[in-house]
C-alpha cells in the first residue's frame, strides 16, 4: 500500500529546489504543527544531510539509498520506507532513464 | 502579496513530472472538490497545453510567458497572475541561471 494522498494539511506554495532541481519538494504542515514534505528525485546520485531524523516513504518510482554507516546500496520502492538518523549524511540514487522517486519525508 | 500557503487541503503525494523534470507539480484538492496544483518550473523554455482554462499565480521567482494568440513575452513575478484559455497552448520561459518560477495553477 502506498500513501496516495494526505488530507487536511497546509501546503507551502514555494517549493524547495535542491541540486539544480534534481530534488524538488513541497512542505506540508498538519493541524497539530507536524511538518512533512512531499517530493520527487529525478535520475541522479545525490548526497543529503539530515537535521532531524528522517523517514523516507516511497509513494511511486524507486531509488537506491546508502546510509553513511554502510557501503551497501539498498532499493526502496512503493510502500517501502527507510530511516536516517539526525545530523547524518545519506546517498540516494535513481538510475538514468528510470522513473523518478516520489516520496513523503517524515521528520523526527 | 504572495500566497505563501494553502490551508485545509488534500495533497496528492505523487508529483507530476513534465519535460524531464523541468516542471514538477503536486496536486491539491479542496474540501469542496476544487483542484489546483503547486509547482515549479526550472530554467527552460517550455510549451504547455491546457485542458480547462488555467490561471497561473506566481508565488516566488519569475517567468516570462507567451500566449498562443500573441508574439509578446510578458514577465510574471511574485503575486502576479496570468490566465490561459482552455484547449490552448502557451509558452513559459525561465532564464538560465535565474531562480525557478514557483506557481499555483488554478483551473477553470
């Protein structure tokens, strides 16, 4: 099961554009103040840095990720999640020609 | 004044990715069923086709647009809107090196 929509939220209209647009996300805020983002990563290999811990939930497409603590690339597809500690780096790659990786980023 | 956020909506988690990612948008649905999208256009010159009429509202960055009925490129910046008839083509360009054009697309 993938999360196809998120109800009852406030959407930040200005996107966050990272890596020359290889990653684009929009922030959402829940009524209780919880913040998440919905985004997409285009074919590329990118290194991200977390502030708060993050859980990445795939809603379409797929990526491979590699945590800073590992040499192993792990695939993450629709309905799958992976978690990254706070103040850590991690790599995401989407193969050239593949569908983009669509995700929800959960913080904390 | 720009529209910085949109409250009380349902967000479609999977983005729409057009033109190899030069345009990325997320759909939003209001409680009354009205649909809009929030998106971003990276530096490029792109031709879009409407189904329903659209009004494009800039929330950050800027673009130039050219309607099919015109030879003139017109700038649209934060807080400005322009409208496109239904079943029409229009061009948008964002200059190389410029900030992306962030928009809300209103349908109908």
